C-alpha cells in the first residue's frame, strides 16, 4: 500500500487519479445534500423554543465543522510537505484553503442570520465567534502569503509554517464554549454522550456534514488539478495533456 | 546557548543605541495614536475610561508592528543574517537574543508609557497597575508573534502590510486577555485569571514563536 | 571529509545543475567554475547548508549536514557575496562579533593583527559605514587570518573587489590553510594560482 502512496505522490501520477475521483465525490455530495435538505426542511419537526428559524442549523453547523476540519487537514498537508519536501503536499494545502475560507465565512454569516431572531443581535464578541473570525483571517493570511511569495517552493514552506502556528486556534474554537461563559450554545453533539436533539434533526445535520465533506473533496481535487497544471507547466506531460 | 543569546542581545542593543530615532519614533507613534481616539470618538469621561484599555492595547499592537521590519530585514540585507544561519551558535539562541533586544527597545518602553496614557484616559490607580502588568507580560508575546510574521515575509514585496495581516489575528488572544484584565479591574473583579492566561500565552508563544521564527528564517534564506 | 552526492539545484523553476558530486579530504581545494548564472553561488550555499538541494545530499564526516546544524557551522566558514558588516558597528566590533558567531576564540591583540594583515588596521575604530566596498570585503575576510583551525572554508568570489595587495593576501591565507591540512571550496572568475594536495574542478553551466 505504501508503494501505491509513493507512486501517487508525484503530481504527474496524481493528476489523472484525481480526475477519476472527482465525479464520485461530486455525485455523493449532491445525493447527501438532497437527502440532508429534504430531512432538514421537510422531515425534522419544528423546534420547541426556536420555531422554524433553527433550520439554519443544517447549514451553519456543517459549515462550522468543515471550517475547522479543513484547517486541520490543510495544516496536516502543509506540515507533511515541510517535513518530506514533497511538492504535491503543498499543492493540496493550497487547494484546500479557499474552500476552508468559504466555509468559515458561511459559518459566520449563517450564524449571524441565526443570531438575529434568536439572540437579538447579528454579532457578539464572545470566545467562539471571535476565534472563528480569527480562523477566517488565518485562512486569508495563508492565501495572501502564498500569493505574495514568487518562488512556489518557498511559498509552500512559508505558508506551511504559518498554518502550523495557527493550528492552536482550532481547539480554542472548539472548546471555547466549555471554557468560557459564551452566548453561543454549548455542544449538543458529542462523540461520547447521547445527543441532546431529536433524532431526525441529528440525521439531517449529519447528512449535510457528509454533503459538505464530499463537496470539499471534489472541489479541492478539481482545484489541485488546476494547480498541478500551473506549477508543472514546463513539464512535457503537461504540454501533452493540455494540447 | 546562553552565551550566544547574550552576545546577540548585546549586539542588537548596541545597534539600537546608535540608532535611537527608530525606537523613539515608535514610542511617539504610540502616544499619538492613543491620543487620537478621544478626539475621534468624542471626549466624555465615562466613554473614555471604558475604552482606555482597548485603545492603549491596540496602540501598542500597531506600534510593535511598525517596528517589526527592524528585526530581521536590515540583517538580511547586509548579509549578517546569513552568517547567523551558518554560525557555530544555535539559531534559536541567536534569534531569541534578537527578539529580546526588540522587546527591550520597543515593548518595554511601550509598557512603561502605557500607565501614563492610562492616566490620560482617567483610569484609577489599581487599574493602572493592572495595565502595567498586562502590557509587561503581553508585549513579549507581540514581539514573539511579530518575529514569526517578520521572518515569514522577509524580502517579500509588501512585507510590512503582509506581516501585519499575518500577525494581528495571532495577537488577538493577547489583546483580549490584556484588555480584559484592565476591564475586570475597573469593574471591581479579580484580574488575575486574565493575567495568568496572558502568562500562559507568553509561555506558548515562547516555544512556538521561536520554533516558527527559526524555521521561517531558514525558508526565507533558502 | 566533505562529501556531496548528486546535487541538483532549481532556482525560479529552472534547473541550474544536476548530478554534481564533490569529495574533499584534508588539503584539497575545489574550484567551482562557470559562466554567470550557472549556479556557482547556489552550489556554495548548498554546501553551506543555506539552500536545500532538490536532489542529493551533503555529508560532513559521514553525517548529513541537515542533522548537524551548528556543529557543522563550527567546522565550516562561509563567506558569501555580502560582506556581512553592520554599518553602525566599528570594524573591530564587527570582526569580534563574527568571530564569536563562528566560534573562533581570538584575543584583542590577535584581532588587531588580523585587521592589520588585511590592511585595515588603521580603520579599526571607525564605524563600518564609512568604509568603501573593498574595505568592507577586507573586514569580512579578516576572519580568515584567525580561522586556521576551522577545517572547511567556503568562499564565494573571495578575490572580488580587492586590489592586487588584497588578492595576494587572501591567496596566501588560503594557501597556508590548505598546506596545514584544511579544505576549501571557492568560486572565482579570476585565475589565481593556488597550490593544494589535490585540486578538484567543478564546472557548471553546460
């Protein structure tokens, strides 16, 4: 298995593999999204305290989880590239960043829309919201640093260091609702305890999370293919592939 | 290790001493910025006291950012940074010496002036003491995180603004706890939880900041 | 003692050179030749551990230099293009600091003698910013007079910006170092004769 990993570590070998994988993940994303939205908007019951406004949970929570998860994966790829000096790892990190930033923005925006009817305010400076905002700035800083450095290898390594330094922020976001008295509600879903919400709501939410996950993979694979073509544009195989 | 730290600290302090205007300008900027806020927002005493801690902290943050180019850029330009990377001394000790010198010439003067600005904002004596403590603990964090930003953007076009964009989000926890300590003291609450969190931040940024700065310098001079 | 195997270098997406191997033992000299832009400085920086090669590795006494870090720095002296002299410090202070960075112990009298040898003894107490380009190079090279115990010297264009006296002085220093069992790798456009136990030539750029 490791020899297979090793083979696909070269951009040239990974390019066609990624191309074959994209349709599967894209279809999965569409299916999960359709199922999740159906459950979320037609099957799950009205919430006792929040009424219909709560349904934004089916966008907000998947977006928030993906924003943190993608950052960790991105930092992981970046760190791998730093240690092993591989080109593809840096390209994967570059491919993930815009999607991660988008989900972070979506989480903040959907959260604001949810906050207005339930808390009476679009924004409050509590620990969770502030650290999620910092996460958005970290993504944007990562992208900005990569754009600013001309040499792609140096850009990969510098932004990898930045990503790793920012990893500290992710546990802060996740645990902020436990460590501080925040306006944001505490965790309703845990790996160890029973969930504190109706089964159908949970199902809808998890389906949307899976949809977001499949979408992220599909989009990142498509993006990394474009990055590969751009970075390896002097290689013979690229000239043949593009011709 | 200690010898390398002391030797670099002494050298950077010597250079800073011979270019006094650099440090003086940073202090002046701090004072001006902190004085601009009441002019901009209206001068009611209650309002001013409430925002004093935050304004002083943001001013210290911006002033520290302005002084970051001094940290590595000059040495990178004349080739001395390169010599530090091929030296017989551990890079971490040398970089620590440079960051310590940066704090002594930037952060420490800012910290000592902050209570005076706090007076301008009408903060009472015990809040001023908390402010001093918070800025004393917090400015090394700014120097350490700033060093990472400065190292990552060495020689890059638009390095000043880019370093600021990278550094400011990472400095937000220091800002929150530092200003929060003073606000707590103003409300009659105990500021020590904020101060201890700030201390923990200092410990974490000491480890991460040194590692990241050294790694970023090696990348920048590759 | 110094072993470089199959080094390859890329700069700005372009491959400068590949498959370069060097092996140096005590008393050996390696001259790196090539036209401008062929990667001479990059090769020297790879040997110094500043630049990571795209392929290949450099070993010092059998250990990869990446693992050795400052241990390698203590046994190697690198003088690059930039003279690494701070304008705000005096010539004497600059020399003292660079010696301590390199782990070379030298008393005040020895440092003075080194500056005299390179012809800048009279400028010892002047701030380096008033020196000419050639004089700053001499400050950087003054280290060589005290670095006899550092086995490996990596010198990038050591004769550049020097007059005849300066060139003669540096040539003597390098020759003495080689004769005493030291090693050197240098790049130079000029054909300065140097005697060594073995002279390796590394030709880049074609």
